[in-house]
C-alpha cells in the first residue's frame, strides 16, 4: 500500500485546509447529507479514530489499484492523504504493480511559496470517506461540497482528480463492488 500502511509515521503537522474540510463536514452533517460517525472525541462508531482511518486508507488503496489500469496507476504523482478527525497522514507512491509499501516519505512540505515545491495532499474526513467507499457519495460530489480538497499544482491535481473521480464515481455505482473494498479494522484487545 502506501508508505504508511501500518501508519506509524506521525508528522505532527496540520494542513491549511483542514479547518475548511472540518467545517464543510460539520455543515453536511447538520443538513443531513452526511451521517455523523464520530461518537465521542476518540472513537468512530466504537473504534479508535486512528484504526478507522487505517481501515479506510487501506480501502482507498485497494480501490485505486483495482480501478486504475497499470499505466494510469504508474502515472499518478506521489500524494498524501490527511484524515482530519484523527490527524492521520498516509503517503501513496504508485508503481505499475500497485502502491509501493517500502517507501518512507519525508514529512509533507506544505508551506513552500512555489506550488510545485509543496506536497500534493488530499484532505478529507473519515465521515466523508466511509460513504464514498460504499458508493453513497461520489468523489466529485464531495469535492463540490468542500468535503475533500485536492491541494496540488495543476500538473498533479488533474491526474489525482481523474483517478479519484473514476475510482469513486457517481451515486448508483454497484454497491456490491463498493462494499467489497471496505475493510473493517482489527478488533482491539
């Protein structure tokens, strides 16, 4: 998967768009276009937030690898995903065979003046990603509502947006296919 498949890298940094994604998520919950999934400050539907983020990120990885052709996958730029509830960062480096599980990234560069010097980052929430994984929300819908932000220069934003759009399409995408990619976290002892 990504370099953080076990998600042991903790950058201790936030993204400038985290707050806007969190606010958009809260608004979507308030207007009932998203169901609240956070129960308490440290759990998501009864499991630790970090564990839920890991399960969702692994599901994203499997979906991208299943939907994209080897050349499409190989041509993806390196990118990070930030889950705002838990502050969990994941790094994805694509190869033709899938995401490289052995790469170890540096912390994301978020403040460089030149956009091409900044890391490509997709900022979202677990509350948004879960419905996307089961076909109840498309990537494009989440993007329009500000529930997901793709922070990247134009040259990297286009392939990332296209890859996520084709992997998380419009509503009505086969629920059988969508639910087969959602992994459940391991039970906590």
